C-alpha cells in the first residue's frame, strides 16, 4: 500500500485541477437551476453554499455579508452527476484489448491511468461514481479512494467493489496453456461467504457478482453461480451492510440474481418481460449500460447508421422492455469500455432511446443517489445537502448534449473548475 500511495502522490503532482478551498460563503447565480427535488428547471434561481453544504436555493436568495458571488451566465446548475457503473482501472478497448490490459499492463501503469481517469470524471461533472471492479488490478481501488479522500489527487467520491467475484473458471483471460491472472476473484461453493467478507475487509463498499458469463471463447453467456451460492453471498454482504450489484445478461442469470436479493443488475442484454416484471416486484434496479454496447459495436466497425447490428437491436429491445415494465433505472454506462470523462453518453442514450430528458437527468442525480442509499447527502439541490454541483452551458432539458459543456464543478463546497 505504501508503494501505491507513493505512485498516487507522484501522479497528483503531474495533474492540474486541485480544488480551490472554499474560504467564504459562495452565491452561485446561473440562468436556471435543476434541483432534482422535482423534474423541472427553475429560471432565475440561485444557490447559496457555505461550509461545504447547500444553505439555500430559490429565486430570492441573497449573498450574506462577505460572501463571494459567482455569476454563471447562460448556464444550468445541477446536482453533481452520479455514474453507477465505471471501471477506473480500464481504458477504451479500441486502445488496448481487455485481455492485454489485464495481462500486460503493470499495476503502476494502470494506477497512473486510474488517477487520470478519476480527474477526467470529476471535471466532466460526475462527483460520485460506483466503481464495479478493478478488473485484475487487485485492491488498488481502495488506495485510489483513500488518495482522493485525503486530497492527494482530484476525483469523484468513490464507492468501490474491490476485485468482484466470479465463479471458478468462468471469467478471463482464457485460452492459455497455463494459469494466468484473472480479471476478478474466483470462488465457488462454501468459499463464497469468506470471499465476500474478505473483499469487504479490503474496502469494498459494494459487492459485485458475475451471475453469468461465457464459459469458453465464442460461447454464449450462461449462468455461473447457482441460486444457493448467490443467496449465500448476497446474505453475507447484506449482513455486513453492503449492497450487491450483479453482472447478468441472460434471463436465467438475472432471475437468480433477483431471487438471491441483488440490489442492482447490470447489462440485461437478453432480458425478457418476465424477468423485468420480477425485478420490479422485488425492487431491483437496472443499469442497462447502453453506452458500453454502443462503444463495443462501433469498435467492431459499425458507423452508427442503419441497419443496426443485432447486438444493438437486442439492447434497444431489452431497454424498451425495462422502461415498459417500470423497473427502477440507474445511470451507469460501464465507463472505461469507452473514455472516462464521456460519462454523460449514457444519459444521452437513455433519453434518445425512450426516456424523457427530465427523467434521465433525475435518474443521473436523485435516482442514483436513492439507489446508493445516499439521498440525504447527495443527488439534489436542497438545504443541508453536500454542495456537489455542476454548471453546464445551455439547458440540458432541451438538449442533453449540454452536459458535455461543463463550466463549473463544485465538490463538497470546493470549486474544482473555474468558469
């Protein structure tokens, strides 16, 4: 851990963007505010921040004596955005394949990249993210989280899942004549409970399982953990006060995850109406990761025009079925498959594929905060909330591409970008 901290500290010296500590109250004056306490923008509203918290919001808020006023013309002020599916220790697969990242890139390189990715994420207005596995980088996410918390490097508030858990023999890399490092911790049977507790001891805020995967190259995904195995693992996590995310694309993997008590399911590429009905009945949230499918399909040669490849058609169908079923949705694009800092791509796709723009923005803020169990701290602009705020040029309720034009980011009351 000492070596990792030294690497993070060195990386921090190479990166600009250190937070400007809040010395006095700050009155932010955008053109409009989206509070996420409702789903509309409020023209002419202002927000007062002091001591890292939101003090007041509304049309008649005034700056107290000695406060700083920041006028942000042409902007919309939003709660800090939240991404519930990132991999800070991965970078886009069209740069380096997943196998080569896990097998060939040394931990020091992957950690340096993760530091840069964390900064890019924060500068894009995402002030909280859930990192769902280091993909072969061990417990390095715990060190990165500590470095961000201690102000050594800039980055979003991190909720981490450590190494994640896969059924023995089910994950990768595969195809070698000898045992090679795996992208997650392998476990089966009676060892599952111990593995969950071990990852929690190493810092996991969430526990992640892979309920299905490809057992061999070229094979379709199939269920991996048995229902009893998943139930034991989820129960151990919940007993320790940790929520559970489950990678599942097949109907059977998703069904087992729901019945085991998962809190969120990731991907759901081949989900059925029956599975989504089961998720809704059991209050399991769904992270569709549309942006990852879009990116991987483009890496394979698709140019974004019709006709769409089968993978995209299937993804559209499962997402439409989830919306129709009324499943609780979360925003999490599987960022790392595509570039960190482009996290808003998922919000844009979710709206472009059928969700109302205001609902997509609410999901990326208050909705995601609720899934995390953090609604009393983040995800909305209201008195008493942590002052995680982002100002973007334009009005995202008219055009969500405005989220790509960040003008100011405030994290816990500290300004980390300047208008």
